[in-house]
């Protein structure tokens, strides 16, 4: 955390993204607090962050595709008042589906792995504390169990997309980019309910949509 220098490698990776996707198909997203994009299960079932083969923290392309696809389905469900399965059929021309017609069976947009910008990775230790567990008699037992883990603090990622070789419609790419931007702003990765994972596109502001706001005060020892 203190002495590692990843800037040279991250410079190479982000430059590679620009060359593959093209300058106009790249954009930056800033994490407003912290983010943990899950990789593998570790000790005590704590989800470890995703690192590539050389140990660089990143957001896998499969995660970005899943975020954009889920956001697309949710928006279509809300707009057309239809069920999830019906919405999946409508996004097939963008993301592909084995049940679609031949021309729509493969996705038309390629997602690239997203890496933090150099000097803006913010690798830091964090802690999760499971204070309750079930005993052998199926009763709750108070047993604090702190687990340290890595997180990224306020990193900026470079996102790169490009059209597949069998597609030349820029409107498809633009639509997928809008879905991805909205999905990233809603939060990705683990511990989203704790405030992790919100990614704001550079030059844009947070969504004003709120489902609940409550003012409250805390009293007591505040040990939890």
C-alpha cells in the first residue's frame, strides 16, 4: 500500500484501451468513495477484489457488460411495463441472445477491461466485521469477527467500448454507452448498500432520484 508503484503498468494498460477502442469510444468514471469489484472467495467467505494476471486491480469486461445489460432491461421494463423475459428479447439486438434470430445471436458491442488511471488507484485496507453467527443449536451468537480486505478509494477508471466487426451502427454503441453510464452510477461490485461502488462519468452529476431520505440522530456507545 505504501511502497508499491503501479503507475507505469497502469499507463500502459490505459493507453492500450484507448488504442483498441479509439479515443472517441473511451470515457472516464470517478468513484465517489470506495469500490470493491469481486473476484474469488477468500477466508471467512470474504469476497476478494478482482486482480488481473499481473496483480492490477480492475473492473472485468464481463462486469461492465452485465451492468449495462441489467440497466437496459430495467429501463425497458419501466418504459414498456413488461416482464423481465420480454425485456430480454428487446435487448438482444444489442447484447445478443442464443434464442434470437441469427443476426442478433451475438452481441454487437465489445466491452474492454477497465483499469484505474495512473496516480489515481487509491489501494487501501478496509475492514468488514461480522458480529453475529448461528451456533450449533441454530441460535444467534454475538461474536465479532473483523476481516481486513483491500478496497480502492476514489479511483478513476477508463472505460473503453467498441463495435463488433459485424456491426457498423454508431447508434447501437451510443445506446449501450448510455445504459452503462446509468448502471455504473447506480453502483457496482460488493457492499453497494454500504455506499460502495458509485461511479460518476466525468462531466456529469449525480442522479437526483432518491427513494428515501430520513433525518436521524444516534445516541449510546456507538460500538457497532
